[in-house]
C-alpha cells in the first residue's frame, strides 16, 4: 500500500520523521567524535595555561637544563627529573624487551597448546594489577631483595670494571634507579608481550613452512622468517612499552627514593617527572611552584605523545603490510 | 653433520632461554599475588570494611570510607565517561571511514597513552581551581578522561564485528539508519561493549595518581560529591609510605581488597566474553 501511494500526506510526514531521526543521530555521533578531538585540545590547552606563569620568570631552555630544584627558593630545574625518567625507562626496556620477546616466542611457537591459555592468562593478570599494588610490593619485597642480595653482588662483580663499573658503585640503598627500573620492567612486560604476540601471529604460515621445509631449526625459523617479518610491529610494541614506562607514577614514586639529584650509579636515589608531580602538586601553595610542576607535566606529555604517535604509526604500518601479504 | 649439531645446540639454547623468559615473567606475578594474599589476609575482618581509619597506635580501624569513596568516584566517572567513550566508539565504527574518522581514531589512540598523572593536572585545572576545593567530582572527571579513549577504541572494534548482513537486513526492511544503528547493530554488540566498559571500569578503580590532587583524601564518611573523598588506592599509598608497621599491615589488607575488586571486574569481563563467543558459535 505504501508503494501505491507515495505522495499521501501521512507517508511524507513519515519520511520527514525518518530524515529528522537520521539527521539527529548523525549529528549526535559527529558531536561525540569531535568531543575526542576537543578532549585533546583541552588537555594541551590546560597544560599550556597552567605552566604559563613560569615562563615569565625563566625561559623554557633554562628550565630544561637547570639541575637545581628548590621550590622554597623559587629555583626550578627539570633536568634531574628528565634524567631519572629516561634512566629508569631505559633500564626497564633493557630488561623487559628480551624477556617480552622470549615470552612471545614461547607463547606463539613453543608452548604446548594446552599450556598457552594459562600463560596468556597470567600475563593478562600481570597487566591488571594496579600500579599502587606494584609499588607496595616493590617497597617491601623488591627493594630489600635488591639491597641485600642483588646490589652487593653487582657491586662485587661489575663494580671494579672501568667504564660500566660506575653504574654499580655506592652504598646499596635498595630504593633508587635500579629498583624503579626493575619494577617498570615488570609493569611494561604485558604491554610488550601482548602487542608482539599479536604482530607475530600475523606472520603467514607459508613463510614459516618455507623455512622449515628448507631444513631450518625452530629457532632459525623464528630468526629468519618470523622476526624480520614483524620487525616494525615489534619496534612499535617497544615504543608503546616505553610510553607506559615514562608516564608510570605510583610504583616509581614508591621505590625511586625521591631525591632530585643526578648520579651515575644505578644504586643512587633519584626522582622522575611523574613522581615529583605526585609528591608535590597537592602541597604546592606557591603559584610558581604549581606552574613549575605543570611545566614538568607538559614535558612529560610531550615525550609520551611523541612516543605513542610513533608507536601507533609503526604498529599500523606493520599490520597493513601483514594484511597485504596475508 | 657437525654444522647441523651446532645448529641444533643453538636451537636448544634459544628455546630454553624463551622458556626461562616465560618463567621469569610469571615469577613476579606469583610473588605479588602470594604476598598480597598472605600479608593481607591477617588484617581482614568485618570491621575493616565498616570502620573509619584510626590514628596511629589505636587498634582496629578500617577502610570503610575509602571503599565507599572509590565506588562513588568510579560511579561518577562512569556517568561522565561511559556515554562519551561508547558514543565516540560508535562514531568511529559507523562514520569512521573518513579523514575526520581517521583523525579521531589517531587522537584516541594517542590519548590512551597520556600518563594518568598528567590527566590529574588537567582535571585539577578544570574542576578543582574553579570550585576552589578538592572533590569527588574532580577525581571522577580525571578518571572519565582516562576512560574515554580506550573505551572508544574498544567499542569501535566490537561494533565493527557485527556482520554487515545484519545491518543490511534491517536497512532492507526499511528501518531508518539511526534505528538500525541503535536497535540492531548496537544491540548485537552489547555484550562486547559491556566487556569493554567493565575493563575500563576495572582500570579506573585501580588508578591512584589522578586522584592524588583531585579527590585528595578524607578521614571521615562522606557522600557529598563536592567534598574531598577517600579512595582505596590513595589510602594504600598513604599507608605504605608511612613509617608505621601497623599502617603497613593495613596497606597490605587494603591492597587485597583492591585486588579482589579489580580482579572481580576483570574476571566478570572475561566470563562475559566467553559466553558471547559461545553464543556466536
């Protein structure tokens, strides 16, 4: 009947209603999409606004290269925090990347089929533990372990070596760069493992079969077929892990020692960008102190933003090539 | 023959190393879980969930107000964050194949990596400064900002899983586009979206850093959302860094409560996914 009378008033009204509904729905969705862009703008705008007062007192360059942090005397330097953040995150990568890669290879190539879900579940659990719980564990379990056993051992074995020995000298405090690096490594391991596993799974079966058919051992198959194919994706996974490590706050705050100084030794107590914000922001009453902390947040945001943007581009590109091949 | 033996040895060594890596990764997990449970259980009793924190030296006391505060802040964060995040995800799935869609997707991905402490400063500027006081609302805004990007990406992936044929069937029957999206496509993806939402809620429940200078803390019962509010995570942090053994014990017990809460949410999400997959099969 509707087909026979397309021009009846009722049908026209019905169609107008449909269009209005669709228009409203499209408008709503568009608004929600734009809200994400607005959110990014608000975050950047708020950080710039909050750090503004500091730039009247000192130039950004001065702020970045000064090593003196003394809020009581209006002296603000970001370098000790940038140093601490980079050293602990670098250490975390050094520890977590080989372990994460090995774990991924174990999960995708090695483990018996029945065992895989359990290991994967364990890794997922590891990712789900709140960072303050890691901090608690780090403070009362990891730090004493490092202080009493690991640090004396490292100092004895590696300390006398010229060059890298400088990293392992000084009193074994437990709390410091080393503890923070180790706990960060544990925390970013699930990220690195999850993304790497996903990328490694996209390696086409014929590629693996080809190297096995040519007489490659299992490891040679991994080294010659799997790893080269997923290179870009693995690099993306590493960058994602690095992004997480740079911004991790609570666990690091609880074990890094909270000391705004630069030391070569990994045993020394240090400080990181997120930790100083966590410790001092709520108590900062002085306008310039607040602005200095907001500026540190801006530096942190800039570093993690670049890291994440790079990682996403790499992961996307590697998935893209994988899709084209598969 | 000799070269082959060498290659086999290399293979064996590398495979053993990979196995050790897996073991090494699971060791901290076992240690964390075991210590939280074994230390935490000692302090758990009924009053731990119902009492207010006591000053140092006084026996008893609990984290009742912190449990309530966490639930309150997270619930408020859901009110703000869930519609925004899920909505943005639906936008990406339905209208996301455009230049604007790509820009929104990329922004959401990059925003999901913004450190939570930075988001705390943003929420401080947005809510605490104009209100001139710390509040549960400020904490909720911080958590909501953290929820939106991950939730948007998760929702998009799940909505995209709905087969085209279902959508085409609805459109072919003359159902308007908006009704198809809402009543057919979203309805089909509902289980998955609920999983994504639960995971986002679990993550928000475990956050500490963005609450430190937004919700702050509170030693007393509080139900008003415009007042400073206690949370389990901040309470654990304060107890842990204190110099008192008694409070350290409380930190472990509170950590156990937090793990049960977060773990429960995660496991529920997993169970939902499994049922959904079973249904699909």
